[in-house]
C-alpha cells in the first residue's frame, strides 16, 4: 500500500478505534464464578468460561505483542528499541508455545491472530517513522499493551479455577512485569535523547 492509500485508510482506523474498539491488550473476562459455563477439556474435566476466555485473550494479546515487535525490528531507528523488540519476540513466543500446549490440553482453540482493534492500532503505528515510531512503539506495545496484559494475567492468577491456568498466569507475570519495567526505562531514555 502506498503512502497516499495509507493516509486515506487512517480515518477509518481512527474511527474504529474511537468507536470503542479495544486497541490495546484486551482485559474483559466473564465472571469467575465456579458455576460459569464450562468447556470440556481433553482430559474430561471442565474449564470455566472465565479460564477459557483468559486463554483466548492471552493468545490475542501475545500475537499483538509479537507482531508489533516484529514490525519494530524493521521500522525502529534506535538500536535499543530493536533490542527490546527482539526480547519481546523471544519471550512472548516462548510463552505462546506454553499457552498453546495448555489450551490444547484443556480443549480450547486459541485465536491465531490479534483482535481487529489490536490490528487497527498496529496499522496506525506503522504510519509513523523514525524517532516518532520508536517512542510510540514503546508507549503502545511496551507500556500500554503490557499494562493491560499484566492486569489480565493478575486477574487470572487470582481468580482462575483451573490450577494449570492459574499456574501459567502466575509463572508468566514476572516476565511481563520485566517487559513493562524495560519499556518505562527505555521510554525515559528516549525522552532524554531529545
């Protein structure tokens, strides 16, 4: 898509974002009531609607962060931003492999892509270049998306009823929190660079 078409597509992307489409990591989960609708797992057990929704949203958020980081490897102008993007790719790919195995063992089919809102946000970010791209990548993928994902994982660590789902959320949280700290530190150093 040429630059003119990208600019023409921007108003549509902005309208979708402003229409209430979640453009950062999603965090809406159903109630974590033990009586919530259940899905049968591959082992004959039951997985609550809350736990299943967590697995699905964790997958979408992971896809969004991996895709965003891959784009940053191509577009970022600062080597520290590229290094951070590679860390995100490595860590989120590892976590997604674990998530996929967990979901398969529970009979949950995971989304294969980010949400429409997350794709829209990535498209808007892709229209930036240079230092503006670097700063907005760190703000959107490094900070905002990780804050939302951490909120999602904290809730699952506290409220998931399946012990394997709870353990996955608990185990993954420190890595996500480490990414957020790195993003804040990098954001501060990019601001000082000006």
